[in-house]
C-alpha cells in the first residue's frame, strides 16, 4: 500500500531501521534526496530498472550467506 508524505528540506523518513531518506534541496520541479541504507539494500532509480528484473531489484543480494 502506498504511503504519501510531505517533507521539508532537512526532514527525513526512516524506513525499516537504518534506512533513511532525507530531503536535501527543493528547487523548481526537482527534489534532491539522500538515501542512507546498509550495503545489502539495493537502491535503483525506477527508470533504470528493466522490465524483467522488477522482483529481483527488490531483494537484497545475500551472496553466499543466502545460498
């Protein structure tokens, strides 16, 4: 379920523990965000995601530990 939030510059959103999205700058129709997350969390802009890997991008790469 989507969640819509309003944030001002300097405000942030905590996502599942150590993941944080912070608004750094707002100008015109652009927003500059800082995303902080553990190395195991994949972060990818939607327009770079291929049609075939939608589910894969949502899963963290656990390497040998996940096998």
